[in-house]
C-alpha cells in the first residue's frame, strides 16, 4: 500500500492492514486448496472414466486404441503411441499409434540408440523434453524424424507392472499454442500409466486364458471323437480277424456286411460331428421296425461290450415301427452306451429294451454305474458339459439330444447315485 491520501499511516492503519492481509492470505490458501481439490476430483473422475472405457475392450488391440484416444483427448496432444514388449521382454511386438503412420511405427527399430524409449525402460521413470530439437540424441530417432509434424514436446512413459516394464507410451506435442508438458501433466500421466499397465496386463492374461481354454476344448473334443470312433474300429478289427477262421461262407458274408456297415458308420459319425459344429440338420428318416433297431444294435456291439468285461442285455417288448433315420438312432444308442461303460466297473451291466407306452415307443438304455453327478444333471445335454471323466467332454450327449430333436422325439434321464442311470427315448409309433 503506497501513499496515504490524507496524512501518514497510523498505528490503526497498520493493524487494519495486518488484519486484511491475514484474511487475504487465508482466502488465497482456501482458493488454492479448493483448486487442488477440484483438480483431484477431476483426476479421479478421469481415472473412473478411463477404467470404464478400458473394461469395454474385447481384445488387446482394441484396448490399446482406447488408451491412445483417451490420452490424446485428455492431455490435448497432437499424437501418441504405445509399444508393448513381448513375454521375454527383448522385442516390441504390439504397436498402436494416433496420428502416426502405422507403416512407420511397425517398421521402427527401437535400438539402444533410441534414447526416449530405452532410457525409460532402464530407469523406469518418465522422460520429458520440452525442447527435443535441441537434444541431438532425440534428433537421431527414426520414428521421431518421420512424424508428420515438427516435434516440440515429448513425454516418454514406462508402463510398469510392479518393477517390470511391459511397454512404453510416447506422447507428442501439446496442441495449444505456448503450452508445454507441465508438472500437472506428468502427475496425471503417472496415475494413468499405472491404470493402463494393469489393464493391458489383465487383458493379455485374459486372452491367454481364452486361448488355453480353446486348446483344451479342442483337445477334449478330439479325444471324444477318437473315443467314439474306437468302438466301430474295434468291431471292424474283430470281425476281420474272425473271417479267416470261419469256414461257413454265409457267416463270412455276414461278417463282411457288418464290417461294411461299421465303415459306413465311421463315415457318418465324422459327418455328424462336422454337421453338429456347423449347426446343420441332416437326417434321412424311414419306416423302421422297432425290433430290427434293437437287433441291429445288439448284433453290432454286444460282442465288443462283453469282450471288454461287461454284460450286455437286449430286449424288445414292442411291436411296430418308428419313422427314424436308423443310422442316426444307432449313433444315439452307441453314445449313451459309451458313457454307460465309462461309468461302470468291469462286470457291470448295460441293457437296451423297447416297450410301448401311450402310442409311443420307449427305448430304455440302462447301466449299473455310479450315476450322474447332481451338479451337471440339468445341463447334461449342453455342449462340453462333463463330470470330469478322462477323455470326455459331454459332446456325445449334445449330439444325442440334437439327433432326437431332429426326429421330433424326446429324451428323459433317471439317475441315482451309486445305483446307475437310465436314459428314456421316445418316438411316435407308426
């Protein structure tokens, strides 16, 4: 305060000015605190928005693109890029940029001479230059020299998981005139980089888990398919071995017919699996005698089941026919029987019988196994549902359900833990 208009400053003036100065200081401090609080709230809101947007990404590439767009928008910069290290941390694999030619970015060789990248990897600290043109080391960078604009500001940020660098983020040129990277920008980027690194690593682990699960599913499916093919292949081998020992021409002819049917069954089974995967419907229904379905199945599989150490029983108490594709229905019986044998110890009994109920033919396929676990009974006919048995995925029963649905039939299951399971299949009698 200068030059009092009337006279000189008195003691009262000094006290008044001291009191006013104290109030002004308090007001300034409060304003600063309020400004800092506003800034903190804005940062928290930004972190929340970034987290929400990052959670919408389905792939790592999509995640990186969201990150780049958010960084350029939030910091108001001309361009940005992210390069991620591979699992061994000795080369950059995934690269994404904003306002940077993808060809330039993908061709860039981030050698040790590339200071703005390798320095942050070594130091694990943010590198900032608001006058990069005066730094000869930066002028030698191939990527920086090929940017479609004059480089005025540079911030290089390590993406850290714990103490390990998983990648580097480069941010270029504040867009507003007379602006440069300030301490507030650096602090904000530090907060964002931690969040971005966690999201990138989580997405990478999630993608690895998905790939691993897919490989397991494919392996399990292949195991199931091979397991399904094994039964007719064993039958073919068994009857081929019997043929040279059989003197009766009629029996050899019968064996040859069984082999032919089993080869045809193998072809149809592979087609069924492909059709199932593609969602195709392909049945050729004909009028077929119920007793012939039972007899055909017993003729094909009874000897093989007994050879494995199980009892096989077949019975037909129904007279009449059903309108079905006999090969597909035989596949249904075989899939259920395969599961039954896997559920039993040697000496167990598998039975198939047909009865007539209320204008329908009911096929009952029963075993004396352990029963179906309660936790999967409601999902038994879904793809890849299994109780964890070796070499099984539940694909066989999914195919069973699909074939029965194609025939406009229905299937029911009764199972008791420790006593066994019965599948009941219903087709309309004709």
